[in-house]
């Protein structure tokens, strides 16, 4: 029986990219398992993305602007081909604040989709949250 597929509001090429990124993250999680630091997972994802030929930026910074002044910077874990934000977590469970952070990153980066991934999950699929704006 074929897996259930929910219709996506994303164009096919972006949906394909999202699936490839999730596959790379699943590979990292199956190799390393839970229990490491977020920075370790980010670097492993970067290595896996390089291995499979997906362009990305690690720790991409975007300015925080308040009343016309730059007051700081947001630092995204990974920005994939300028279209997908990957926010890496290694926490007991994802919280609403983590979702809010991912949404904020979508807005500042102008990307359409964010993958919020909790690598401290027994199965990465249970720690994955996909957010589309």
C-alpha cells in the first residue's frame, strides 16, 4: 500500500527539495542518534547536504530591525537553496516558542517552508515539524 500523501501548497520542485532535505536529516539522525548538541547535528547535516549535492548556507545571519535601526541579527541554522529554513533542536520536546522562532525565520528569510527538527527524538519523524507560509 502506498503511503498517504497530503496535497502540498508548494510547487513540485520545492516539495522535492523539502523531501531531499528531510532524507538527508533522517540519514544524519540514523547515523548519530539522539543525545548530541544542536551544533553537532547542524554540522552533520551540512556534511550530508554537501554529500548529496544540495546547496545551503550554514548559520546565515539576517538583520533585526527596530524603528529603522539594525539592533541585532537572527542566525538561521541552515538556509537551503534560499528556499527552506532548517531549525535544529536537541530538546526534550518541541514547544510553541520553537514554532514561533521558525515562523520568524521564515519571515526574515522570505523562505516558504521551515523544517523544525528535534534530534533528541527516538525517531526523527516524531520530532519533525513542517511549517509553510
